[in-house]
């Protein structure tokens, strides 16, 4: 199954739909943007919990998960959105742009 991290232009959803079709994966949405988060300051949205609402009921049971995001800087967003999946399944993140000049966390076997 595949999901995405929402962005303000809905481009991530469109790109995730293309990936789902190309890879023949079921797409699901479990992350929504908190109302009013567009007007939050950079320091307010640094805490991922302030920007997104996680609907864990929408996570399909028994699937490994592919998460799409358009960019990765510190890895904090992807790490946070992977938490609800637990250790019982494989979770792989795919990003369009990686900013390697930032300090990146060491990858684990469950989160890349």
C-alpha cells in the first residue's frame, strides 16, 4: 500500500496517485493537514504533530507501506509519520528531492 505526506499544493497526492498506478499499489490517506497550519510560523510547524492529523484507522491491515514525500531535509517528518505503523510491517519512504547539506539521521532497518 502507498500513502503520502500532504503538501499545500496537493502535488504530493497527485504524484502518489501516479506512483500507485505505476506500481499497482492500493493508495490510502491517513495524514491530513491541520486546519490553519498554512498560517503557522516555521517554528510552529517544526513540530510535526502541530501540522498534521493522523487517522490511524485508515491504515490498511497486513500491508507493507510505501510513503511518498516531495522533499527530505532532516527526516523528522518522515520519522514522525512512520511511527503509527509500528514494527510489524516494513515501511519505506520515497522522496523526490533530498537535501544532503543538512545533517541526516542514521537510517534504521524500518525507516529509510
